């Protein structure tokens, strides 16, 4: 199941380093660490919940938002490919 999330990351040209679950208050949240080989930056994303409860579209939005905050640019071509792939799976 988690492979689909990792696939999105790889299609964007990033590498998933790890995912770990922490407790925030009374709920579990997933923290995802990604690596951008082009800029050699590490992107840390607090999903705010566990991955299983997030749609692929929402997951992509969180990855893009965090990438932007870290100064990592995702090419329009890669982004279009990912969006088409998500649409096929829906």
C-alpha cells in the first residue's frame, strides 16, 4: 500500500529516505523525509496524519508544498506525469 506513495515521490525525481510515525497529542502522524539529488537538499514533511488516511492528491499537494518551502523545484513535465498517473488510479 505504501508503495504508491513512494512511487509518486520517485516520479517527481525525489528519493524517499524514510517514513516514521510519531505521536502528537492523542494521534499518530507520519513524518516523511525526502532527498532531492539535484539540489542535495533534504525535505521533511509532517503529514499531520498517517499516510493511509490521505488521498494520493493530498499527499502530492503536501510534497509539493514542502518542496517549495525547501527551495526544490519540481518540473512541470514530471508533475503532469504524476497527476495523470493519479487520475488513472482514481
